C-alpha cells in the first residue's frame, strides 16, 4: 500500500479532499498519494497561522527565533538522508546533484537567515531637533508557493527568512514534488516551533489550494516562484487587497561569449548552465551569443558535452542527468523541438528521446537539444522552454551582443565570458537582468539580491532584501 502525504495544519497532520498521485519521473512509479487541501483545510491553515502569530510565536524574541532557526538547520542535517530520498523520488535528479544543490543548501538557508537577524541593527537618524528610528514588525501570515524543480532549496529560501523575521507561513508546495515540504514540517516542529508557525497545504492552482490561499482574506503577503503566467494570475488575484508580493518567475537567460574568453573554462561553464538539473533551473542559459571568430569551436565543444551526458538511475554514480519532472512537461519541451524544426533551426546535438532501458522506460526522459541558424525573434529564442536546451547565435560587436541579449521580455540572469575584465564589468552591468555572472555561473552569496525584472519577477530576496519584503517598518520620531 502506498504512503499518503497529508496536509500539516496547526501542528497536526490533517486529511483533505481528493487524493492525487505523486509520481517518480525516473520510471513513472507511484511515490505517494497526496491529500488535496480543500477550501476548509486552507482556511484552517490560515487561521492556525494567525493564532500562532497572535499567540506563542508572536511572543518569541529575535534571539529565540535565531536559536530556533539554527536548530532547524541542525535538524535538516540530521535528517539529510530522508530529505535526499524525498527530493530524488519526487524529481529524479542524480544523487550528487541533490546532495550539493538541494539538501546542503536547505540547511545553509536557515543559517543565513539566522545570521541576518542576529546581526540586525536599527536604522536611526539624529538631528538637532529629533531622533528618528525605524521599528520593523513582521508582515504577518505569508503564503509561500514554491515550484517543483528545486523543491526544498526554494522552500527553505523563503520560509527561513519569513520565520526569522517573525512571520508565520502557509506553504503550498508543487503538486509534482510535495514530499520535502511535508518532511520539513516534522523537522521544524521537533526544533521547537509553536503549532501554526509552519503549515502545509497540498494541491494545485486554480480551483484548488493555490487559488484558495492567494484569495484568502486573511493572508498578509505572497511569495511565489514559478511560471510567469502564474505570477501574473496571482498578482491579479491579490490586487484588490494591494498585498505585498515577491515573485521570482521565468527566464530566457543569455550567455555572451567573447573571442578572448578561456574557451575550455567557458564551455565547461556553458555546459553547466544549460544542462544542470536537465535545464530545469530558472537561472539556466537558453540563449548563447558567441563572437563569430570562436563560434564554431564553442558550438562543437558544447555539442560534445551534450553527447557526453549519461542517463540512468539517480543513484548510479555514472548518471549525470535526470529526467524532466513529468510526462506533461516532456510533451511541452518536445513541442519546442518540433517548433525549432519548423523554424528552420539547425540541430547541433540531441533533439530526441534517449534509450534508457526497459526498467526506466516509464520515465520522462529527454535528450538535450542545441540549435543554431535562427533569428533572435524565433520562438525558441524568445519563449522559456525550461529544458536542457540552448540556441547559439554568432555576433560581431559588443554593442550588438548586448542588444541581442536584452531583446527579451524576461530579465532574470545573464553570464558574460571574457578575459577582458573591463569589458566584462561593462557588459555585465548593461544586461537588463537581476543577476549577471562574469566568467562563472550559479556562484552566489546568499546575502546578495536575488530576483528579476520584466516577466522574470518583481522584488528581491536574499540578505537585507528579504528583510525588506518580510517586514514592515514604522518610523518613530522623537522630539528632542
């Protein structure tokens, strides 16, 4: 009999309405049945959160919250193997990637949030006539909606600073990857969080837990990571109440490669940025602009890396890439493979479904795809695909490269590859994105701002930027 994942409300596991399946994308087998939260369950979660905020949790001092977060980080490390197994079963990513990218980072997120609050000062301004200082209070009951690609990493990225600053949360994990959010409830409770500080409701978007949460009248703010169209729908839902929102949405991220770049290092970096997590990271590169003199060498090198990817069991150490999250997502990505062909793109590597053996044939496996030979207005250059794909295009001048890279409605991340650091700084700063990398990719300090512009989101999180979203300041002016 398969296990059942329940909702977590007010410190207790509760049933919901209908059951839905949590499926392993590696082989299509059933991971768990999941209790979908109906409107009553979501309402109960919000009310439990409000009681905690106005009760025991609201009386926690900053020092007590910092200590709690550090215990949660310890708890994550103590349950490392359980969380690792949950992430792999839900997403299919290789064990080495899940170890480094997901579970390790989850503990780091809680420690970073604890350090932020522990070192927090007070903004104050003294004049001859007055003293002004700002008092910060929690936003309140925060709805946290996270995606399936990095379930635990992105969940803890939001929950940790929310709790650190005194908020309570109602979490809606992705229906595709619900296990780690449920397991985190045990860890947070065992660490000593009062009932209601952390709640989990399972389900989908419209007509389900996502809609019930975002339209609930007692929610004080929403933080969401996911598709741009979903972010737009949430923004419309909360607009009548003018709720604070923080959105990290999609991307169509460019990389710009100059002819003086260290090509071996660059191709290594490009391969990571295109193929990590089977391209299912919002920061992954999908557009590669290469200076004409080195275009053929870069294209050949990246195609070789695509051909070297190894598919297989996530627990096999030789496996370097996992499946897409679901059959539905594979269908979407394959539709772009067909669009690329219709648009006249030249296929440099991959572009099909790999042979993985009968035991894995039920999984949502896909080959990477690298293209060239289309213009910047092609759909494969303008629309987020969210798979192991990239389109390469040559350029001649720095100005032309910047213009091409910025020719998109998205604005999440970019990478610049060059040995000329003066030019690198100049081009990185010219990118209309939230994050620019220079001769690297996915290297981050958790205190730095994270987010995008345009269709890639609104607001920033990380370090003091999280503080600004999860708290409301009140200025106190004292006459002297």
